C-alpha cells in the first residue's frame, strides 16, 4: 500500500486571499492531506494575530465548495519549517508563484530547505491568471484606504478586514 502523502502550504496569510485559496484548492488535489501552516511571522508585523489568521483560513476553506471537508487542516507554526514538516509527516512543501518577483526569494528558500531536509520536496504552483496580482499586502493597503477588495478575498474575510481596520484605525 502506498503511503499517505501529506503536504504543507506555509505562509503568513495576513489575510488569506483568493490567490491563496486557489493554491489550496489545486494543491489539495495533489496530496492526501494538506496542512495550511500559518506562520506567526511577527517580524512581518501582521495585522491579524496568528490565531485570527488560522481562523480565517479555516473559515475561507470551509466556505469553498472546491475544497473537500477533512482534506485540509490549519495549524499555526513558529518553528523551522522543515522541523514542522517532519513533525507532521509531510513530504511536500507547496508554494505559489506569481510574478518573476516571487522567484528569487522562493528559489533561495527552496534551495536552503532542500539542504536542511532533502527528503522534503518543494512544489510550486503557478498563480492562476485571474489571481496573479493579488497579494495580502495590497489587499490591506486598498482596504485601509477605503477601496473595494471584494474581488480579491472571500466575503467572510472582507468582513473581518473591515472590522479589524475599524478597530485599529
Ligand atoms: P509569505 O509570508 O510566505 O510570503 P504569503 O501568505 O504572502 O506568505 O504567501 C504564501 C504563499 O502563497 C507564497 O508561496 C506566495 O507566493 C503564495 N501566494 C500569495 N499570493 C498568491 C496568489 N495571488 N496566487 C498564487 N500564490 C500566491
């Protein structure tokens, strides 16, 4: 019998966007189980706490008909990604690639991770054409300036973003 293949999709998800969701949907189809790993990443000064970001990923996945129930789980992490992968029995790291600008960073990270843990393979999925330009950073900037981000994030996330900005501004 072949082994159960577990994948990890790590990121900050501050907040989760339609671009992330597309990668989750497509990535989940490539593995038996996908763990969305939400990095505490305090260095990046996230708008949402790690718990809030985990809750939002779970909510967005639950509301997506393309993501099978039980196929995806969400966990926070603050350790070395490769240790987290090992602890979760994962053999695949999933990342999304948008423009050329993502490439350099992703290339370096995949290379370093491969040196740390050669048995774990990093797999890249190209961003879908419609989601190419979506980034959490710009979603936050647009929302902060009163712009409409409903085309970039699920409705539940849009509502959370509006509430959070009202609370912090
Ligand atoms: P990080 O802090 O690791 O950059 P992000 O939450 O920004 O975390 O992104 C996590 C992963 O999702 C990265 O591989 C990133 O390239 C990918 N990603 C982000 N936005 C999109 C998008 N619109 N389409 C496809 N992949 C994306």
